[in-house]
C-alpha cells in the first residue's frame, strides 16, 4: 500500500533520532555558554591572603665548609733517608710527639765530636784560669825579688864606684843587671794580667770555649732536624712519606690540623653585606650530621668580594661543635641578621618583583585585581615585612598568573597554604 504523505512531512525513526541528538547538543551548548558567561561576569576564583602582625626573623642562608684552626705542613730542612714513621692519617697527636725519624748516624757522630771539642776548650780555659795564672803570679813574685836584689847591688856598686873603691865597669854591670830585672818584672806583670779574667790569654781560651759550644749547638740542631715532632696538638690529615724514602729539604711530609675551636667558612652573596655584622648568631648543620645542629657566631667578613662569583667569604666560630664534626665537612648555615616584633607580614610569594626597586602586589578591590606598590623591610622564612602600602584588612592575591583589572572571586586561604 503506498503512502500519500507529501515528501518531508513523514520522518523515519533514524531521522527522528538524529534530530533529538542535535537538539540535546544545542541545549548543552547553550547551558555551557550561559555558565561561562555567568563565570566570566562573576570573575575567576583566586586565593587571597591577608597581611598579619607577627615576629619575623631575618636570615642569611648559605653553605660552606668546616675549617681547621690551622693547617700545619711538616717537613725537614735536611736531605736524608726516613728511618721510621710513627703516625698515620687520622691519628691524634700532642705537642712534642715524635712523628718521623730520619737516619742520624752522621749527626750523632758530629755531636760527639763537638762535645769532645767543648771538653778540650774547657780544659784550656781551666788551665789559663788556674794553672797559668798561678805560674804567672809565682814568676811575678820571683821577678819582684830579683828586681829588689838588682837595685841593692846597683846602689852598692854605684857608691863604691863614686868612692873609687871599684872600677866603673863594675858599676855599669850592676846597672845593666838592674835594667834586665826591671824588664823581667814588667813581663811577669803582663803575664799575670793576661791570665786574669779579661786578660788576653783568658779571653782567647774563653773564645775557644765559645766556639766549641756553638759548634756543639749546631750539631745538636742538625741532629734535632732528623726528628720531626708535633709543634701542637692536632689530628694528622695527610701522610706522604714511608720508611726508606729519601727526602729533601723543604719537602712536605705531613699535614696536621691543629686542635682548637672549630670554624666555618661560608660564601655569602654580596648583596647580604648590607645586613651582615660581626657577632651575629647563626645555626649550622653538617650534611654528614643532619641530626646534630649547632650554634655558630660570625667572627670574620672578608675585606673583598669575589668578582667572578659575586660572593664574599664569611667565617663563623663554633663554641661547642658536635661530636664527629671534622675539617672540610659541608655545612649549611642560617645567620640571624635581624628580628622584628609586631611586624606586618606577608608571604613573599605574593609579592611581585620582590627584589626590584619597586615591588608590588595585586589586591582584591570591588571584584577586580588592582595593582598596588609596597615598601618592604626585613625578609625571612618565606615572609616579608611590609613597611608601607598594605594593611591587615587588604586581600592580597596569591596567584601570579593574573593581570591588573581582571574580574576575580576572592577566596581567602590560610598562611600555611600560602607559604
């Protein structure tokens, strides 16, 4: 049976299904467009935070290493062969401990020879001081007696010659004998003075004794140079010598870390120079000892900046180092540079251009994001101090992906979420 319905007025089930599909899709699109238009009119939902009053600790955070109080390089001033090495790396030593011994047969022999020379010099000086002086004094006494006798003989011969009782030749002989006696007496006086302390003989003997003593001291010094001892208490860091090695003058054999207060050397950014001061307190922790933080005090700021890295060396003293802290360990340090109470605080992440000359924030105002410049103060632990531009009633946008003038829906979040 044929249908008499005009074309287009009667739809098949397949065509009716397609029509309903298009109608449904159109309704969904209209609904989505309406929702989008409504959201666009109301604005995007954004998280905001309010500035709050509180305490802010400003810190300089940096890293560095543990320094030994001093590194002492030990060597020898002689060329010789190593006889014994009595320490190893990591050993603790005390002042005067014998560390390295060189073969010393030549030096020992030189000391024995010098000691013998000192003994000879002492004998000579003793002989001059006692024997020679006694002999000289006895000769002086004899010369005095001979002079007195020669004077008497001359006086008698002169008297007899004047009286014509004896020839003139006999008087002349007595005069010559008197002159000889005077000469011997003067010589005896010189010998006595020479043998006395301060005299030439005594001075010569004393000089010989001094030379011998100096030679002995030199020999002992050279012998001492064959024994390398610890100049201070400390820990042996490196050892580069073994028994049997031939070493030369100036060669470094051992490196010793002197015991004493521990110090830290860290590299701070040069921009932190404005807030760093001697005496500031810090808190440090070694990477190898994460569970043992310790206190430190700023004791030194280098006089010049490292131009290549833009950093400056800062050293801190450690009054009570933890057990196990060793030289060259890596440490992280927080140096407290300021502490502000009742400061108006804001998460630093909410500030745009926080390190620039004119930092700014976006605040929620009448449903839109509005730009506002702020003046900042101290910084620390993800917070900044706001000196001017905001109050505790302002709502500051946390997100940085919006432009000023954007319509928004503020949604307040807590500080824990903002940091």
